[in-house]
C-alpha cells in the first residue's frame, strides 16, 4: 500500500494497525532492547528484536536515533515496520 492509499477512508483500519505496530507499552532505551528477542506491540502482535554489532533492529528496521520525550522514548527507525502473523 502506498502512502497516498493509506490515507483513504477505506484503509483507515489498516493504517491504524500499522501505526499501533510502532508503539509498545513500555519505556525501553536502545541498550535495554538488546535483552529482548520479541517486543510486544500495541496491535497485540510481536516485533522481532535483533542485535547486529552495536546496531539494534526491531521488526527488521534499524534504530538510527533515539529521542527522550516527556512521556517515553521515541526510536527513529529506517523504515516502516509492517506487522506479520506471529
């Protein structure tokens, strides 16, 4: 699905699911994520966590920056993380 299609009313639920797949109920810094194999997402699925050297990948997306916010931590990733069947 392209970005333009994701904004169509008939794709609202699909877009909501993708956005929820980028959220977790927790406050995990990048180094702490290295202890995980799977990370529960707000869409009730799991994303795989992989460590390659100093790099951490969640759902196949590399964490390229971390921003501490007032209500948690935002990890900037290098691509959209799409949910898969677990």
